[in-house]
């Protein structure tokens, strides 16, 4: 397949008079005909430019009043700060670089802002949509982010999490999947798994599937950290995992093809997918923050995306400073502050999703991948605090601003694409589950999964305090001015009797008895002993702790250490610590 030539798109042209009016430092400029905003930084002979759009979640930048050098701007969404002179984000430090635009001077002394674009890869070898027979393309919702697609005589399943917890023991399924879910998985011709988070890559689910069909074809994107990096450790026998490059059509049969795309914010782990059958496109952006860097196909037949929020430990698991009553002059503030923060964040997410749908104009939109609940009794506080968005609220917002059809899925409900495209009012366009079908789960089998976690608590490794040095040396994060106090706790986050309580100084990776005398940021992490020991023993990522709500955190000063968390959530070594030789050495 020949690659298509890169093109330069003109985003803005400034007249000689407008160029003369540019001041030294930061200039906010707008293309009046498109309404799009840009930032231009001028310093002597240097000119740099970017879109006025935060790379984190698409927020708008404004002047940063705390910036005395006139080089940084602040995002109105989450207070991220960008140094426009370097195009690097300074808050959180060490996070992203802003994508720069090309600044060119024309012969007429105009200033041109250009964006170099690889063409939209889905436009290669375009196909015209053919008529679909009723029943030819059917999409059945199973639970959370799991959809079962019938595409002609092929079956494709997205992200099967259908049993057990995700993120150690923090997330459980909200919806009761159809009772024949395992049969459905076994009948699939191919499965797409978007990324390595356990609400999408569910080893308990895949273990059941592998028991019946170990050779089922599974497709994942070619991410920097392999999606199945932990397959050998998991003990799940899957023999047909296919890692495919981004932006290239994968042909399944003459009518069916799909293309995996990367996320613009987390290309090392997140992906999304376009499935095309007889020229009809289904876009699933899954959990991507800025799927494909914000460039997506318009007017697809069906679009699905996450919507709920609630997948972060912030601010529910934080205490100290503004998060705690004792240190707050107004005793009602902390819980109210948290509730208000969560409410505001969810609203921002809702508006962002509604705007995205309005911009892309799919024929049908379905909110999914947000149907989880913190159902374990010890997480009652999180469950009550961590309010998620309501899919119907999002769908109503979309309907208010556009003529996009919406579908709030219920387990076992099936959307017939051919019928819906021909007549959206057709009563058979969406077949709801039979009357009396159980929609919400009311019990979860906690036992077997807690037993696995508990098994780590008494492991021989933890009889030797030198496991601490062994583990953090293996983790490989250092040369960063941060001191962390780690405390192993019981269910209620009180120190675990006989548990470890220790300091790690990441500047030189030492383990001092007390905090060093130099100036240093400090973070205290209390972790439930079963989860932290399970994570340590198996060399797992700290998402199980953080996204799974299994920690309580305090930090001084109250800033987010992006490099630290990014390392422990994404960049840990691919193979676990060698505890066998550790124990031999200890013995």
C-alpha cells in the first residue's frame, strides 16, 4: 500500500499590519473565519506558534497572572501551564510537549501558520457505503466497554471484562452481563483489546475464554508498552495475539476491515478503533483522552465513547491541606470541596463529550465504558463520593445541540444498524432485553479474588526488610527530588500490625530513617497491605493502587508529581523482580 503524501494546511494568515502589531512575548490570535484560536510567541527573531488547546483535555489557555517572565499560559480546565517559549508544559512538570505549528513568512510579509498533516489514514482506499440488509450488522451491548458486533457472517468483540474485578479489588461490574456471555466470546472471529487497563484487558475473563478457545484471534495496537506485557505472569494461555501498526487497514474479509489508532495524550498505552463493513464506519474511541490527536472521521454511522469519569483517585483518596477538616478554617469545606470538584469535573467531561459528538456528527452515538461500581463494603466511602456521569444526561445534552440519534445501552440490548439508518423510528431498530432481565448486579463474588490478593501478605519475600531496596531498585525511578513515606495498612487505612512503614528518597534512591534536611517535596502513601504486596510481588503497575482507590495520599506541597506517577503507572520494567534469587541471596 503506497503511503499518501503529507500535506500542509494553512490555519491562519496574518497581514503585514497584524504582524507589525505583534508584541514581544505571548500573543493570542484568532482566525475570524474559522473561530479557531492560536498562540504566537515572539522573542527577537524567534517565532513559535501552537493551537490554543491544552494537550491534556482540550481546554483553552489564558494569560498566566503568576508568570512574571511573560512566557507561560494557564489552561482554564485544570490549571495546566505551558511555557510557550519552549512549548513544554511546566505544570505538571516533565509531562507533555505542545505540538508546534510551522510559522512561515510570505513574500508579501504576511505570517502564515501551517499544520503538517499526515492525511487521515481511514481515507486511504475509500469505499462507498452499500445498503445493509436488516439483521446484517447488529451491535449487542454486554457490559461496561464490551460490545458484540455481528458484521455479515463475522463476529467481533470489543474489550471483554465480564467477570471478576478490575484494578485489584476497586472496580466491579455495574451491569449483569447476559448469561450466555462466554458462549458469545467463544463464537467471536476476532477480539479487539484497546489497552492494558484491567477493565478492558480482564485476565479473569480471558482465563475462562482460554479454557475453551486458547487460539481465538486477539488484536491490539503496537503501543510502546505492549498491551499483553503481563501475559506470562497471568497464567492465561492465549496463543493468537496479533500486534498491528497504527493507521493501516486490517482486512478481515472482502466486506470487513478495521484500523487501530493511537491516543494523542497516552500513545504509549491507549488506542481506539474504526471498524468498516461495506463502507459503513463504526468508531470506538474507548478511553482515549485525545484519540488520534483529535483528528477523527466525521459522519460515521455509529460512534461509542467513554462518558462517566470517576477513573481517578483524585480527590477522593487525598487528605491533608485543603482535603482535610482539621487544617481547614471552615470545617464543612473538605467534603463539600471534593463533592464540588467532582461535580465540576464530570460536567466538564460531559460538555467535552457532547461537543465532540456535535463536531463529528455521527448518525448514532452510544455512551459506554463507564458502567462500574466500587461495590466492596470497605470502599463504601468511595462509592458514595465518586459520582459518575449519567449516560441519559449526556444523551439529552447531545440531542439538545444536534440531530444525532443516541442509544443508552442495557445488557443484552441489540442495535440493528441497517434498520436504524433506514428509519430511526423503526421499533425493531433497537431490541431491548426481555422483560424482567436483570440489568444491575446486586451481588459480586469477592471471595476468590480477595484470596489471591491475601496470598501475597504472608509471602516469604516480606520476611526480609531488604525487599524494599530490591523492589525500588528494580522499579528504576531515581534522580528526582521527592521523598515518599510508604505505610502498609489494614482495610481502614490504619497501620497494619507488623506492617512496613518506610521512607524512599528518590533523589539518590536511598531509604533514610528520617526525612532529609534539604528542601524536598514529600508524599505519604498509605496502601492496603494485600494490594501493595500483591503489586510488589508480581511487579504490577500502580494503577491497581491509584485507580483502584486502594491508597490514601497526602502531599506537601500539594502538587502532582507527573514523572513519579507516570513511571509507576506506565513505565515499570516489563518483567517482575527476580524474587527467587533475592530469596536465595537472603537465605
